[in-house]
C-alpha cells in the first residue's frame, strides 16, 4: 500500500532529522544574539522527560494523516496512526519496530543504526557533528531551526518550529528529495506527565481461527 510506505518513509526521515547536531559543517554562521537562543532550545529539549500529543500530518501532495505520539526519555517512543492506516511504530533501547496490524507484519531496525538513538538518550546535545544547520530564524515569537544530514543532504531538510515564550516545540516540516513538504503539527501536547511502561509494549492480537 503506497500510503503506508509513505508513512514509514516520512517517519524514517524524521528519526534521522530529529537528532540535529551543529558541527563544523554548518552552512550558516549563528550571530552572537542567536547563539543563546539555540542553547536555550537545547536546554528545553533536555528538559523533556515525557511528551504526549495528537498530531496532524499534511503534505503538499495532498496526503493527510492523524495519530498520537508518546515519548518517554530515555529510550521509548510510540506512534499510532489513526484508521484507515493500521500502523504502530515503537522504539525502545534496542529496536525501532513497525507493526502493520491489518497485514499482521512486523519489521525491526537496530536502534543504533538510526540517529533516533540520540534523541532518546538521556542527554541531547547540539555540539555533536552529523547534521548541518541550514537556517536559523527568530521572528515574531517563533523560532525556526532547519537542519539536513551532513553526509546525505539529498535525503531532505527538517525545520523544527518552536514558540519562544516559553520555548515549546509546536510543529516540524520536512522537505524531501522530491520537493514534497510534509508538515506535522502537535496538538494538545502534554509534557512531563506519567506514561506507563506498558504503553511501549505492543503485540499483534492472536487471530481466532475457530470461526
């Protein structure tokens, strides 16, 4: 199913790009005024212990998806897409796992093979190398940080969008190699709440073959 493949492709890029790191390969130079703001964004990201939100994912080619996201640092992430797209994506300390509940298919990727492992670690740092800063903008109460993978810029670009007072992640936008922009807006976001460990465990239901 093309739509499900598109969901997974977008999420895989998100896993890569949501581990932004600002190193020697930066394409722009931050002003002295903006450096403290970026440091504040890093501090904010490190303050997140848990995050729960609904999301709306809209692409410039007309695709539209909705679902829920749950993150618990360190090490756990869950994405549930709403019907008619029966996809659940889980990340733990070891694997990134995709469940297609309709086709009853499961796929795993070693978490250490994706930059997602950086996002889920205890300490988030902008001082590592790996992703280049392409754009930084702070205007009208909005902070925008655009990054691309240093070694694979053809994979696209991610723009993280924050409010500035207080600093809070509001949405992100992905520009992929086909010049398709995917916007993901977070809705009804809750930070620091309790998320049960069981939320990050998922097993395909056992089919009843007696009928």
